């Protein structure tokens, strides 16, 4: 079993990055498309709407960086912190079962980002391509 998983490690790592990135890229894009409504939603949760451009940049930009495997470890740490903050600010109404589920999902997603930060993006990434180019230039 471990040999089979190891053989497909690059594919699994790539698919994992795409799945982690998917929600953030689509969410960032939807915030652009519904900017006013998202601003109002943020205000009702005590988060200044002036932060919306930063939120969009983190979601859309961070999601794309994760998908392509660019600055993966740093981006994964930022995304983990962002996801935990989102859980605390928007999903901490534990009396509402749907919010509790969303809170727990955010913690789980943050865990995925922490694993990505610890182990890196895998072979199918710009980070690995860059590492290989540097190693080749240095004759390693």
C-alpha cells in the first residue's frame, strides 16, 4: 500500500493543492462579483469592509499561489492563519449547528495548510521546478 501511495505522491500532492486552492479562488472571485453585499456582510460581523480588498487578495492570490505551488510554505502559513481568523470572526456562533460545522471545517482546512507548510508542495510545483533549476546551476 505505501509503495502505491509513494508512486502517486506527486499526483496526490498536486490534487491536494488544487482542492485546497479551489474554495479560496472561487470565494475570492465571488467577493469581487458581489462586492457590496460582501462589504455589508463583513460590517454586520464587526469586520471593517475596508479590509475586503485584502481579503480578496488573500483568497484569490493565495489560492492561485497554492494551486501553482509558488512560495507554497509561506503562503500555506498565511492561508492557515486567514482560515482560522475567518472561523473566529464569522463562524463562532456555536449555538447554530451550521456555524459550528463551518467553524470545524475551517479548522480542518487550516490543518491541511499546516501540513502543506510542513512538507511543501511536492514535485508538480513551481517551487520544485525552481529548486531543481538552482540545484542544476550549482551542480548538485
